[in-house]
C-alpha cells in the first residue's frame, strides 16, 4: 500500500513539473516573440542620431548622450528664440535693427562666417534671420540676440532657460552664435574662458531641431534656399545637400537645417528630409574622414538617411474602435466577469522596421493592477496604454504617447442577491 501511495505521489509531482515547465516554456516563447530586433544604421561620425520629427521616435543613435562642441548648430536654438519673439509680438519681420559697434566690428572678421555690416546702418529682422540660417552669419545672429533680450549675456540666459524647459540639463552655452569664445574678447559671458565653446549632445540637438520644426515649420522656407541676396551681394548656403548643390541626392529632397564647423567641433550637420510620408532629423557631430573632405558630413548624413528609409516604414498599428489581439485586458470588479476586452480610442501609426510584424508588438497597460468597477458601458474610457518601445524608444519619456482604451463590450453589475451571496460566502 505504501509503495502504491509513493508511486501516486511521484506521478503527481511529475505531472505538476511538466505543467510548470510547459508554462515556463510558453512564457519564454512570449518573451522571445516580443523581443524586437532593429536594423543597425551607419553613423560615420563621433556621435549622431536619427529621429522621427512627428513622434520623437529614435531610429538610430551613436554616442547620443555625450556632450560635444556644436559650433553653429547653436543657431538652431538662437533662431528658435527669435521665432518665438516674433510669434509673441515682441519683434516684427520689418523691424529695423542697428547692430552695436562691437557686432559691426566682429562682422568684418572674415575668419568667421560673416556678412560685413556698415557702421550705423540698420537691417530688418527678416534680413538678419535669413543671413543667420542660410550663410550662418555670426554677427547677424548676435544682432538679433541683442534685439530679443537687450544684451548678449541676457540672451545666453534665455537660451539656457529654454533648454531647461525642454528637460536639457547637460548643455554648455556660452554665446549666441556657436563660435569659439576667443573671438569675443572682453565681451565673453561671465565666468567663461577664451577657449570655451557651446556643447550639447546629439540627443539635445535632435530635441532642439524637433521643437523648431514642430513649432515653426515655416523655417523650411528659408533653410531650403541655396543663397541669400544681402543688400546687393549674393551669399551661398553651406548646406550642400540642398537641391542643385554638390552633395544633393536624387533620392532625398533635403530642405534643411544647419551646418556647424570649428576646430573643436569638426564638421557637423543637422539635416531633415521628408519621404514615404514621414520626416526625419539626422544629426552628425564631428564627421569621420579627412580634414580636406568638405563633404564628409553630408556623405555621413546621406548614408544615415538611406539606412532609415530603406529599413523603416510607417505602419498603422491600431485602428480606432477595432479589436486587436495585442491589446491587454482590463480587470473588473463587482461583476461575474473578471476582465473586459478593450479597443483603441484612436487610430495610431508609428515607424517600424520593415522586418517587424505588427503581431510582435506588445502594449503595456497603465495602472494594470487597478480594477474597474461594474457597471461599465460599451465604449467607456478604461484608461490608457503606452506605445511599444522599438529600439531605444523616444527622445523623451513624455513622447511615448499615451493611447486611450475603451471597453469593447458592456459589463453588467452584480444583482443585490449576488452581492449578498458573495458577502455570505466570503465569511466562510
């Protein structure tokens, strides 16, 4: 008898072990199914990044958290503050600006990218704005800085404050233009040295560029121009990826944004292009290659753009009010049902690697442990889910969009006698 009981006990242990192993294996399969491999992109630079403008989704990155000298990429931030001042009515495009004597003197320094000013002559905000973007004129953006904030130092303070609003805390900002402080002499920002330059990470630069394109998309009307006529003299763009320029591509209609060059920063470039229904930003910091190669940053940007558009595409992953097997269920209390299925409250699109299927996506329910009380009407808002992270996610956590979810069906509340019976049985 004892032997039979031992055999029975061993058989039960064996069955339970098999069931547990099956459950474990199934879990492993689910985990393996949700692991998404993303295509690797080539970034021929010390640091760089590619992001989707609309969502901030990161499509490629290399050393993207490391702060590095950025030279005239600084002007993207400075111009953001100029456009903000125009929008707020603090500046007008036709407003006349008379550069200070110091700015006029600096404008005549041809070691720098500059358009020389005449003493005591005025220029419109629009002229200085276009000169800053197209020819990267350092004195032009400094004249705008004085006009916006009253002084160079106060404008630098405004630049720092704007970065903090965007959650950028590791940037180093010492002037409005991005040139080395050595050119500013005694007019340097307090506490800085002659060797200081502005420094930001590729992620920081991508964040600035995204805000600029989303808040002021009209900037592309200027950054797509290949030259500026400034009081009778033509000055060419430094962006050789624009249509008709030497580094232009027939595959990509690049229409911005900004170059940057210095001994410390190397050759830098923030490019943007729209193709296949979505616009991206590419950041190249200190491009790889020979110093004499004037196109290495554009070659790096082109390779990165090609990699993104070859390997990624825009996909509708959720349809409004349509069921989807990948959506989680929501816990329900005060009902015979313990869970209720949900549908998306809106149609959702995102960029996916072309090798990834929608069935591989996993959606995380916010507040998944919270139960919803019956009765629940069909279509009732039951909370939200997060977009799945593909690769390295998004520029900021806030950009991982929250998607509302709605009850797929109605859920009936327990009757009074069912509630009473539950209380009675609960006592035992």
